């Protein structure tokens, strides 16, 4: 059995701190109005404390370190979101018409952690 590829900078628990939104005239980061965490695991899964899908409760998806993408199965529709790490910050880029992003900060480093 092949060992899953691990990204030690990514395998962590992250807390949402800001959301990049367009207010009509400019795109700015605003403090998150709700609590949310994502947990990237060493087995290429990523768990979200809220649902990845708008119309169903899907809180586990898979990620690819090579592509820097999260792959989500939302019923018949498959979604993907890009992500990037900058130090202890994680940025997830949902598919939006206008520029948008979710900014998280690392709250727990989980290297080698598989649950």
C-alpha cells in the first residue's frame, strides 16, 4: 500500500479569521462573522466544521498537495477550490463570480496525525 503524500506545512488545524469580500466598490478582508475550522489530515482528507456544500451536509473532502486543490463531492456536482499557505496563514479560494477568499490561521500543527 502506498503511503499518502504529506505536506508538513498543511497538515494542521486552521481557524477562519477573515473573509475577502467585495462591498461594491472595493474588495477587502473583513473579520469572520462565524466560527469555522478546517483540518488537513495526513491521509489527504480535509474536514471542515461546517459543510463544504451549499445544499447538503458534506464536511469531509479530499485534497491534492500537487495541485493545491480541495476536491469536494456535492451530490452529482463535483467542486474544487484552490488553496495556498503563507506562513501560519491558509487561504482557500471558493468559486466566486467576484474575487473572494477565506483566510485561516494555524491553531494546531498535526504532522503525522491520522484519525
